[in-house]
């Protein structure tokens, strides 16, 4: 009896297919085991969302808040800002934090660092009607403390601009005594809204956007003058900033050009969860997040509500 070569050929093909499928399943299972063995530390920061309640259906819109806040004094205004944010009255698109991932070299060693930031400056209201709200560092720090967040360093602001999907051009308003008032804040918000609308099809809400505000930042200068606010940024299209690092204003000062962007205080450094504040205080690692001289002894502003005029 002669064996049919065609049958052997078919059987051989079937055998190779079975082996290939088996190996694919085996390696997939191995990969899943490895994935499951990744510490919960890394997975905690993947897809991070701000720890806020859902926005209520009867929350104020951005337009309504402009009307509400216009006649108020600074202290009362910021009390409402704090209350609105902590109650969840922010646009949905701001809740999902954006990773800024960097591969850095320091003292001959390689570091992989990811920190997580709001995709735009903090705003009140809904996706359809929101108001980017300048704040003093007093209330911004109070919000950060309540939510496990941090303000940016100068170096972090630069990284965010470099990584931003949408770079908006700065739009200065001529200086005046009114530049610290809600009506001028609203005028600038309207200008930014028009810029944002033009780019909305290509860069939907939630895209990382930068260039349209100066940042209130943390800096070694806070320790030197705890009653001052430190600002930096307003990047132009060539990457040059309009506002170099500056600490000449009192800590209760905020004008239309200021923006508050938060970062999660936790970050991932070489696969491990660290705190931004700890990295900034480290005598060697601070270089990863700061280009100032020396580690940052004080990584937050004092929440001194007696400073309000």
C-alpha cells in the first residue's frame, strides 16, 4: 500500500497551523501574565481622571458665572471658584489628564519620566459654555492641596508647550487697571474661544493646548518671597516666551493673562510611582523637572487667605 504524498502534505500543513496557533496562545498568555504582574503603581496613573464629582445638571454655565462673579470682591470671588471646582463644575474635557512622557539623561544615567496634566487651563462651566478662570496662587494652591495636584515648574511649562497638539498664539490686551477684573477676563476668554473654535475640527476638546496663557508656577522664588506670585510663559510660535520668570506681583494678584494648569502630584519615574514634590526636593533628581539653581525646598504656595486685600 502506497501512502498518498498529498495527504501527508495536508496533514503537515494542519500540524504546522495547530502548532502556530498553540504558540500564539501560549505567548499571549505569557504576555497577559506579565501585564498582570506589572505593579498597580503604573496602572494607577494610566487614564487618570480628576477626582471630582460629576457636574450637576443645574450647575452654573461659564456665562452665568461671569455675571455672578463680576460684582464680587476678590476673596468672595475665589471662595466661589473653589466651591464650584470642588463640586465638579468644570468642563468634562478637563477631567482626563494628559501624560507628558520624557526620556532624559542626568549625570550619565537614563530616566523615563511621565507626569500628568490638565489638557487646558482650569475653567468653570460645561464643554459648551466654559470660562477659563485666572486665579491667585492662594486659591490655586488650596485647590491643588484638596485634589492631590501640583502647579507647574517653568521647565514643565516648556515641556507642555513642546508636547502640545495645538499651539495657540498669545493675544495680549493693552494693560489697564481693569485687567484684573472679571469683564476683562471674559473678553480674553472670548478671544481664546474664537481661536479654539477655528481649530476644533482638527483638535477636539481634550487635546493638549498651550500658548494662550501665562502659567502661575512653583519656583525657588516662593521661598524667598512667600507673599509673591511667580509667573512664566505665553509661548509664541517660535517657542520664545513673552513672559520670562517673574515674581514682582503680590500673591493676591491675578490678571486676564494668567492661567492655572494642574499636574497630578504623582508621576512615573523609571516605572515607579513618585511624587513631583519629592523629585523637586531631591538634590540630584530635581533637574528632571526644574532648570532653576538648586532643589526646590518649598514646592507649594502658602494658602494665606489673610493676604487678600
